[in-house]
């Protein structure tokens, strides 16, 4: 009798340990031509509550997304996307096919690329984008999946103001900076030009009377005309 009770206790203990260390959900792993994916799917197919949000689902060995219906298992819980080099490319959380919480993407060299918060499949809160060296390129804020407030581009030095996704002001600082440097370069180029010859005030004043149009060689001086002798037909001079 005691042996039977001991055996039952050991059996239930083994069952408990087996389920305790067993992964609660089966993680799926797939690979395409560019990336590797690790993710979970929901136990039951959930109905789409809204058609203006993008749902992600799994079917036929691939991940799909749609706004107007699903035809597979909705992605749920942790999601990881890798480059073929095993470098992490994207990471976030799904809730019945919708992105929630903080999502991040990385460049292939491992540098952070973007950070974005999501709420029930809509972008919300601050967005940041970085270049391959880790420098901040762009930042702004979303509200209900639409750009809101000031968006700054640190490369072009532009600041654009949005209201509900529509542009209400565009302060193109970059154009002013470019114009300044253009004027500066033009000024430097002109300083390298050869110096101009100085001219007097009267140098540009030229009399253009008809008598001045004849070449100087054809004109006779006053004394030449005075003492010139005109020969008569008979050879005598006057």
C-alpha cells in the first residue's frame, strides 16, 4: 500500500516538473531569402476588431499582413527578426496580430536604426531614426498613427510641423544654410579673380563728333595747312 502511494506521488511530481519546464507556447522559426524569424502565434484565431489597423498573421510558412481580414494564425507575444548573419534586425511584441509596446530595428552592422512605440497596432509616442554610425538622423512624435508636432531632420536641418498628419508649417533651415554657404563660396571665388585696372573719371568719356571719326593720318595740322603751297596748272605756286 505504501509502495503504491509512493509511486503515485513520484508520478505526479514528474508530471508537474515536466509541465513546469516545458515551453508554454511553441516557437515558430522560418527563413526567407533575406531574414530569419522567430515568433509565436495565438492559440485561437481572433476576429479583427478594426479594419484601419494592420494585422500580422502566419500561414503557409510565411508571415503576411493585411487590414481587411486574415487567413491564418495571428502573431502573438515576442517577435524577433534576424539577418542571415544572425544579427538582430527587428524586435517587438504582438498582441493578437497587432504591434504593441516598443519596437526596434537595427542596421546590418548592429547599430540601432529606429525606435517606435505602438498601441494596438497604431504608432504612438516618439520616433527616432539613426544612421549606420549611430548618429540621430530624424525624430518626431506620432499620435494615433499620425505625425504630430515638430519633426526634425538633422541632416537637412529642416523642421516640419504636423497636425493630425497634415503639414502646417515648414521651416526650411537647410535652404538658408545652403544659401549662406553659396554666397560665401561666391565671395571667395570673386576674391580670386584678377584685379581690375583702375580707370580715371575721364577715361570713359570719348567725343564722337564727325571730325573725330577720321583717322589721324588723314588730318593735316594747322601749320601744315598754313604753309602748304598749292600748285597752279602752270606749275607756279600761289
